């Protein structure tokens, strides 16, 4: 009896190969033949599942986003069930910094997708991500929650701070990739800005909960 093919598993196998080879060579330099070789399958099979390089790239972006979501979830679980808004925000932001190989790959490829979507008409015709404001909305909500609980400066503009934190994290991620600063110094800068936003009350609350 012929073995049943799991098409979703095969697509994910090809997407993982794309991420690996693009992480080494850069997204712009990757072709469908390179991905096929990395995945150990034929070029015809890659073309069967994705038809064009743009469709392969877009599926790879979705797969990369799923991996990032899992990475954030792992960091949140590590922060513990008694975590406050600050610990949650810190876990979310640190997950996107290239402080390890997984983070490096995510930041490098996500930045590459952003640039390619500006200049590549076929890629630009597809939605870059399902909800481009998801991270901004999540951080805004957490900051507003902290303000309502008396854990953050009531005078800050929550959405403006959320936008600033995300932009800062993205820029520092790039500076880590190019060797301008170390992961430790980038994390220190991020925590400095969180110290400005949050009062010391949350530290006391978390200590009491522990």
C-alpha cells in the first residue's frame, strides 16, 4: 500500500529548508533550486507545492511567524504565571532580539522580507503579515493595564510608548546583527526604558507573589 503523503508536513519541510538556507546566504540570494537541495527533494516537488518563488517566500514568512509565536510563548511560560505586565512586555521584546541563533534568523529574515516587499511587486501584492498592528496593539493593552493597576506612569501615552519600544527593539536587533553592540548592551538599553515607564511597585508585587 503506498505511503500517504502529509502535504502540510511536506510544505513545512520545504519552509524550514528555506529558512535555513536564507539564514546562511540571505533571502535575496535564495532560489527554489537552493531550497530543494536543502530540503533533499526535487525542484519539481517545490514547484508543485508553491508554483513561484514569491509564493514560497510568503509561505516561509508565515512559517517563520508561527515559529516566533512559539518562541514568545516559551518565554512567557518561563516568566511564570505570576508575571506582571512589565515581565510580559520584556518577554515579548526580548524574543525578537537576535541574542541566539533562532533570534538571529528571525530578525535577519523578517527584515529581509520587509525590504523585499517594498521592491518586489509579486511579494508586495500579498499581505505582508495577517495583522501588522498585532504587536503594537498587544503592547498598548499591556501598558494600559499597567497604568490602570498603578504599575506604570499614568502620564505616558501607552500607544506611543508601545510604538517606541517596538521600533527601538527592531533597531537594536539590527545593531546586534552588524556587530555595533552586544546583546547585553541592547538588553540593558531596553530595560532602562522599561524602568522609565514602570514604577517600582510591580517589583514589590512580584516579590510578594513569589
